[in-house]
C-alpha cells in the first residue's frame, strides 16, 4: 500500500472533522499531496467518518485517476487537484460545511478578521466567492478568483475550503475559522463588528509565523 504514513495522517485528520463539529454524515474531506510523485491522498466518497481507515484513503494522480485504493475518491477531488495545480505552495486542503462559517457563505458575506486568533493564522478577512457548481473545477476557479494566495475561502451557498503548507494546517485553519465565525455571529447580535486595521493584521500574521510554536 502506497504512502502508509501519509494515509494515517489524512485519515486521522478526516476523522477529526465531525469531532470539531465541522461536518455531518459524510460531507467534507481532507487531502494531502505528494509533490514529487504528483499524487494526492484523499478521503473516499460517501464513507462515514467513523468508518474511515488509513487503508480506505484513496491515492489519485493529478488527472484524478485512482493510483492506489479500492474505493472511489471524493467527489470534490477535481477542486482539490485544481488548487494543488494552481497553488504549488499548498501541501494540504480541507473542505467543511461548518455551520457558523457556512451561514456567512449562505449570505454571500465575508468573515471579518476581527479577532487576533484568526488574524494570526490568515492575516486577512475570509472572502466569499461567487456561486459556483459544487464538485466541479468551477468551484476551484471561484476560490482563486476570490483570493489567489490566502488560506481560506467561503464558497457561496456551500461551505469552507481551507488550505496551507500541510493537511494539519488546513484543518487547523478550518477549526479556528469556525470558532471565529461563531464569535463574530454572536457579536453582530450586539453591535457592529469591524476588521482589525491593516497594519495590525500584518503584525499579528508576521508574529505568529515567526514566533509561535516549537
């Protein structure tokens, strides 16, 4: 079986999504790319998260052909592949339908980077795309139209795509984004929410990137 260690990581991260209240039933997915081989490890389509195993992860090539695995890959595979092709800096992608963030997507609204935790991770507001066809490259195109070099986007009337240098980072972004969306939602009930000033967003982002963690 190809990429045992990576399969284990991707499986673990996919199984985290319902635990973090980011998905329900079988919706949502996490993937990782092996750049030197041109292969992507991704969740299989329509399998309950609780039933996922490292062996059930599917390896596909950059054309979407199954290279290793007995199941069909996620129906969102074409979106993942498009983003990997257009963003060579990406190592992992996460897609969720987390309710608070998706409520902004339903209204076609961005999530303001009003809280320092989100500013640390993204350094910017989280924009919302135009409406795009779910499961098709059109969604990938809409994502890059909305933000060509960020870490997360809301897909109008659909959900969240987050991404970064690793699959772990993509899930981290999705988790913090949902927390921020929930807090902003509550705050909007009480008053006006504003984005942090540009200079402070940059300072937060640079500080986190250079000093956070081991």
